[in-house]
């Protein structure tokens, strides 16, 4: 493909492993880092429309397979991290902004987005998977988003357009979110800061830190409420079911189930994507045999499996 008047960078066959929190994964066929929104629009207009487009956020919820990614990968940079307070609890956030930083900045102005403080990744990724914790989800605060369509056109989608359900939204294939408008309750900044400190303390006490891992590996199979979201009252937690199957700390080579929290997969050093995925599938099978319930991946498995040599 030949592109004209682009200000961003295009790289071919570039390894994605260094971008991954798991430090695994093959190469991107093409990786584009747009300079700004108009650059992104220009690129998508000129690109081969038959090629798939995948947006790489912080790669905190991905296992990128060893065979790499076909088509186009897009990585948004610093010009997509602007945060603007609009008043009356409304905040406009660049899609590449880290969720944790959004929570901190919003709290400075008394906007309660504290649930984002311990969610890894970017706002773009959080909207895509309807991220949430402590009983609040993105759908509860999402007003609208600015997107660039696969054809390079600027579009606005509302909460209703995205059809949020548990750990999923309906962003059209190939569309890239550039900005999200969120609205939440107003509270005192000091109170919000204290709440976030408690969240960080709880996370550090209960989840693995300082190791190569992503967020929760599997969704909680707790039954779906009428709203389409998990009913948190139900006690079917993925970590508990993995524990009951006797798998806490289990290993497959350098891939391991965390000894601290059994719904986290850890690369102890040198693991491949295939090993992490195989370990995850063993978890699914073991839990099913134990409980009759089939866990579903919460981490996204993307890209191609590496063909094994005969």
C-alpha cells in the first residue's frame, strides 16, 4: 500500500511482544501510529478496505498469539490523551488515556470515576469491553464517543448505540474511538482520593503485582441479570471455581496460574502465547469437569497461532 500526506509512522512486520503486558506475541503485518485525528482519518481512507483493523491500547487485556496479527494494527499516541472537564460532572477523555489517570484527574474536580482507578489499560479499551468493578461499569457513565469509521469518517455514537452488556460493547468492526464523554456524580475530592487509596490497597493485597500478567483471565459466570450485566450477588466467581478445581499455582512450563489470585495468568519468564492459551484451556476444561460450568475468556486472544513444525 502506498500512502500520501501522512504525518504518523508506519512499520511493517514489527514485533508486538514488547507492547504486551505478558511480553508475548508475534509481529504486526502493519502498525500505524497516527500523529492526530485527521492523520488517522487520512490513513483509514487510503488503506485497503479489505484489511482488518485492530486497535492496540495498553495491551493489558490481550494475549497476542505467537503467529502475529494480519492486517492493520493502530496505536494511538499522546495527542489522543487529552482530558477536558466540561462541567456538571461531564468529562471528555482521549481514547489513549490510561483509566487510572482518568480516575485521578476526575477526582481532582470532584467527579466520581473512582472505579477506573484499578482497571488496567486505556479508556478506549475500557469502553470496548465495558470494563467495571465495585459494581460500576462503563455503561453507567458513558454518554457518547467520537469515532473514526473504517472509511475515515468522523462519527458520534451514544450509549444506546453501543449496546453494552457484560464485558462487551458493539463498536463496529474497524472503527477507532478517539474520545469518550463520561458523566458521573459529583463528590468531594478528598473523599474520592481516600476511596481510591482503599482500592489500591485492596488490589495490592489480593492481586499479583510486579510480574508479567494481564487483568482477570476469565469472566465471572455468575448468571446474567435482566440488564445484561453480571448479578454480583451470585457467588460463582471464576477465581473460586479455579481454586475448587485445585489449580491455584498450576504451571505449564513458564506459564502459571497465580498463587496470589487464581484468575490471573502469569508469564514467569520465557512463556509463549501458546503456553498461556493452553494453560487457560486446561483451566476451562478442569472447571467444567468439576462444576459443569464452562468459563469464558475475559482476556482477548488475538492474532494467529504459530504453525507447528512437523
